[in-house]
C-alpha cells in the first residue's frame, strides 16, 4: 500500500559514517534514505561530537541559543552531505555538551559522562527547535533508543506553543539493555518532568528517571528491530531488563521490524576497501582478500585453515563468556581467530593474554576500524556471533552478503536472518546453536569446520547467504505502515 508523503523527523545519537559505535548508526543512515525513496520528506538530527570535526560541513544553517535548566547554551545547526542528497542530515553543535571525544562515555576513563542527562535532553530539545526555526512540522517524530527518549516531554512543552500537537511520536528500541537511567534530580533538564517523572509516572522506574521507559509509555507506536527480539521481549522476563511487563502492556502498539542494510555501502562487488572485489559467481577470488587480511593481521595465510572472525563491541551481550573458555579448542581445530573490537577491559585483557599465548593463531585489534571491518567481512572464512541476546545484528547480514557464513546463537535478529545449514541443506546460510553455553557453541563450530573441508558444499552455503535480500525495501514499507497506524489513531498520551 502506498501512503501520502509524510514529513518524518529522525532523532538519533549516532549516524554513520559521521558517528558510529554500532548498528544504531548504520540504521540511522540507511532507513531514512529508504523512506525518502518512497517520496517522504525526511530529516535526521544528531549531535555534533568532537570526533565529527573531520567532516566538512556544508555551512551553518542556523545559530541560536537554547535554555535548559535555566542555562543558556549557544547552538549551531550544520548540514552535512551524505551519500544521498534526498535526506537532510543535520547536526547540533554545542561545544559545551558535545565537543568531546566520546559519544556516551569518556574513552580515557570508560566512565559515562556525568552530564548525559543534559546532553540528551538537549538532543531532543534542539531537534524540535530546528523544526520550529524552519517552520517544518513533522507528522512523525521518530526517536531511536533512550538518548531520544525525552522527545515526548519536549513535544508537549509550552516553549513550542503546541507546534507538535498533531504529530505522533514513534520510538524504536535498538537495545533494551541501555535505558538511560538517572537519579531523580536529573529531571531539571527535561521540560514537564515534574508532571511525568513523579512516582508512578511514565518516566519513573524504581525511584529513578528512566528515559527508555518514558519513551515506551508515551509513544504512539513502538518497535524493536527484529520479530524474534520483539517476541523475546514480550515473553522472556529477563530479556526486558525490567521493562518486559510494560511492553506486554503496550503490545497492541509494539512491533518487530527487521533492520536492513545499506546495500550500496555493503556490496562485495563494489567495495573499495577490499583487495579484490567479487560476486557469488567469482567466489574463488575471495581467497586473495583472505590472504590480504592474514597479512594485515600478521597471521600466516593457509587456504585450508579456516579463519574465524568477529567485528564487535567487546561486551557481555556479544557472547564472550561462552567464547573465552573454548578459544584454545577453537584454534587447535586448527583455525585462526581474528577479533576487531574494543570495550569491556576485563574481556579485552583475557583476549590479549590468549593472543600472547597463541600469536600465530589469534589476532586481536582493539580499535574501531571501519576499513578493516570491510576486509574482514570480505576475507574471513566464517563470522562468529555467539550473542547472549541480539536485537537484530547487522554484522551477520554483512557477513552473509560477503560470503562469510555466520556461526551464531539462535536469538533475536540472528534467528531471523540466518538459516542453519544442517537443518536446511537446500538453502541454509550458516550454523546456529540455541543453548547459551560453550558446549553448544563448540558443537556449532565443529559442524562449520567439518563443512568447510568440502569446498563444493561450502561454496553452496556461501552463495545461499549472498543471495539473501537484506535491503530496506521490505522493512521500509513496514515502517510506513506503522506510521500510518499511529497517525490514524488519536494520540496515546495527552
Ligand atoms: P551492535 O549494534 O549491537 O554493536 P550490530 O551487529 O547491529 O551490533 O552492528 C555493529 C556495527 O558496528 C556493524 O556495522 C559492525 O561492522 C560495526 N563495528 C562493530 N565494532 C567495530 C569495530 N571495532 N570496527 C569497525 N566496525 C565495527
Ligand atoms: C543495537 C543492537 C543490535 C542492532 C542495532 C541496530 O545496537 O545491539 O542488535 O542490530 O542496535 O538496530
């Protein structure tokens, strides 16, 4: 079904390639253009962090000042060009709040910035201020994750004089583990918070201010990023990190919509970061990428020995507690292991000592490196994602598209995007395991290593994955349908 063009505002704390720590950034740079393709007028607004200075802006659009908590902050909005000209990407410059190296925490200390309440109150308030200054009133205000969770408070603020009274607030949960919890005193940064953060109110959770809860309570439509994660959130208590019952309560407004990929950026046929570009019919060329990857990582290239890789945040979510105990077994299979990622210092140090013990077999690169990530997807034999939970996961889709069959836990979006080869020899694309244990992971790895020895069969698995459609084509339509429903009904929260 087609719907009349809408004005849609996306508010997000990360947008690739400008700011990215994970898949949220990928989604916020690929869903908006997919919506614009369908004729909608789409604007994306995000903070201008210190690290964005390398991006040349296409000029100041507006300078203004915004008062929060009785303090006046000078603000500038700049526009940056991205791959597509059809979507406007706007950034909020506020040196005092965003002019630092990290997005959410200080990379020097690994501690959250203490003024994240003010920083993300500003994101919501400034995004709406831009609309006001430009007299551009969106029908849909679409927030992503807790950082934009205070939008419904500001949409109702007298400072905007009812401008957003006919707009609907749509909210996407990318990860339930991050909720934006603040002590009660933080409410001073948020308009209207006295009313909404009172005990028992939408913003209050266990005596704290919880921005994720606020957004879920007040949204006119809510979704998460895969059907299976939506189901898990509704049905498995611990998956909701305390907010499961609330999602249950809001089930008639809660949807699971699978993420897509920007298939122009993630395409092995055109990817400039690869040593050799290839397609499903020229897969033999791929070994040259494997060789280049091994060289870059200081590992010896051996066509017959599988290279298993991860490109990931190093965190509990990503399954390190089941992986670490079996790394020794994995490499003695024999195999090589490459991990690109950083995060939890305890996991990092365990990985570093494994790397020191087996330098010919393990390479750990504790940095964020976009070009290297492309070479890994295009050169590794297998891709590992033993996640404890995975709302969607984009990495496995990239791996599938680049012909690196994933070995992954059957949870969230991993269950929705990978089909197990042993169960589906006609179309299987990877290797899944269900139980969150080293034993189950080890068994899946063994199955993959066994299949890898049969080159003809392995090629089939690679090709099945490369044929899958991970574009936004289908999911962008489902988002439109969700917007349409939200607009057709009265606002949920007055
Ligand atoms: P999450 O959002 O939970 O981190 P996703 O699989 O949805 O997981 O998205 C991860 C995204 O971040 C992918 O685009 C992946 O390639 C990228 N990524 C993660 N870690 C790194 C890294 N160290 N260097 C480069 N890219 C990375
Ligand atoms: C979160 C999730 C990840 C998802 C991404 C984009 O970071 O952890 O599974 O793919 O958001 O929606």
